[in-house]
C-alpha cells in the first residue's frame, strides 16, 4: 500500500489503471495487425492507448 493511502483507494486505482493499460495495449496490437481494420478505428485505438500510457505515467509521480 502506498504511503498516505490508508484505505487502499490509491493503490486500487493504480492497479486498475495498470490493468486497463495492459488491456488497451493488447487491443492496439490486435488492431494494428488486422489488415481490414478501418484506419479511423485503428488510429482511435492507438490514440486511446497513448492517452492511457500518459495517464499511467502521471499516476506514478
């Protein structure tokens, strides 16, 4: 548990965010490898993955 996180909410949020990051990365890899995937959808998934990565980075500070 993180310092100052007496009720575990911050730790739980960090765990959930890490799981979401992993899920969206797997989705992004799949989307990039499917040739018939529409470009707009492929780009949207990649943008979402980038934003979640940035949010994870911010949460670690």
